[in-house]
């Protein structure tokens, strides 16, 4: 019994120091893990591709031969709004939005306020010619070697439409089909925002 | 005894570091344009697919991005230029390679920090245990045991 008592005293005293350190180390590791899990769980991993880095930047170049044989250059359109429409002849929402683009173009290209350019995505020139012959539309359409244009605009799936300001800056990205009203509303909003900025500056 | 053990640890450390160095050196930069296109395609996320790279996906946009990478590689652009151009068009979600900054950087730094502190704490705990072992056999302990035993002996004899 006396021997046991002596052993007990020794054993109780020994781990006191090291186990306190182990406790603090374990607490620190645990706290770090909790923070890490909390940060990862609340971060929006799905923010994804919807937000375009092109907004407020100079529009990427679009130059090339249109399907009607003329040469198109986006830079030559400076001074008016440009609706850059990426589409494919086989895409249903593209077919659905087409009359809206036709109506928009008919109203604004005559006055020189705005113009439309269509860029076919992974399609053929003959399909595109047929599409415009059937569905109407009098604006420039690029169909050959257009992958680089679509990639430089960050197109993920057609239809996608980019609005380029008269200054050549990309202002808006529309994902999915657009309507004439969508584009008009956006141009109105931006014109108003722009005029208030000018007033505020003067 | 102690120095022999630390020698073993040093050998293990050296073996680990040298195998890491060899592993990273052996996998040199890809040589042909074909290799570069393939490895770059694996580094980018297909924008319309869930969790697939541009290399894996057959989506139209993935095919177009592969074609564009091919064109830029043939144009003589560097991997960095090609990556920058795609990130400028699609934003950084397209870049599948782990980033080193921001919150994501924590994932890489934290385990290292935790490991270093954890090992340091363990080493310190083990060292303390060892030194308390040595103390348990100190002169005072031996004297104490000796005196207790003598006391008991006397009790038994009396």
C-alpha cells in the first residue's frame, strides 16, 4: 500500500506540464480548423462565370469579312452604341430573339444612334446566310473564323449580347435572349447616368 | 543514442527533400506544341460544364477554347499570356490552377503552419517527458525510496 502511494504521487505530478502544452496545441489546431471550415463554407464558390471582367473595359477587337463580303471593324463604329450579338443558327433562344434585334436595328441604325453586329459561334457561313435570308436582318454578320472573337468576349453559351458604348467601352453583358426593350432600357439608363455625371462634374 | 536517432531523422528528411526535388525536376516543361495545348486545356474550366476542364469536355465552348489555345500556342504566345487572355475574357473562375493569394492562399499556408507548430509542440512535450523520466531516477528519489524501505523494514522487524 505504501509503495502504491509513492507511485501515485509521482504519476500525478508528471504529466501536468506537458499535457497543458498539448491542450493548448490541440486547441490552437482545432480553432484554426474551425476558422478554415467556416471561411470555406461561406465563400461563394459558385460566383462563377456570370460576371464579365470586360465590363467598363475597352471592347475587344472585332474585325473580319462579313458574310456579305464587306469588311467589318468594330472600331469604325465608335460614336454610336453597338449591340454585339453572339448567336448560332441552331440555337432556339437565338431564333426567338432575332425579330427583336431586327426591330431594334430598323429603328436605330437609320438614325445612326446604334448599330448591330452578329458573330456566329461555331457555325458555317452558308447556314448563317440562309438564317438571315429567312429571318431578316440587314446588319454585318461574321461567320468565318469567329471562335477567337467569342473567346475574347468570354462567350460561354449562345445567345450572349454585349452592349458597347459610343466611347468603345463594354457596358453590359446580356446572357440569354434579349428584347428590343431590354437594350433600349439599358441604353436609356446609361445615357441618364452619364448625363448626371457630366452635370455633377461641371 | 540521441545523436544516432537524430542522424536517422536527418537521413529521412534528406531522403524526403531529395525525392521531392527529383520529382519536380523530372517533370520538365512540355516540349511540343501538342503537349502544351493539352496541358493548358487541363488548366482551364469549361465555362458551361460542371467540374470539367476544357480538355475533358466536348461542349462547343470547350472545343472553341481548345482551338483558340492551339492558335495562340502556334502564334508563339507563352502559357502566361494565354492564361492572362482567358482570365481577362472569362474572369478568374476559368483558371483551375490553385491561386496563392487571398482566402484560397490560406488553404496552402495553414496546414504548413499547423504542421510546423504541431511538430514543435510534440517535440517539446516528448523532450519534457524524457527529462522528467531522468529526474525520476534522481539522487533525491533514490534516497526517498531508500529511506521508505528502511522505515518499512524497521516496522516489520519491530
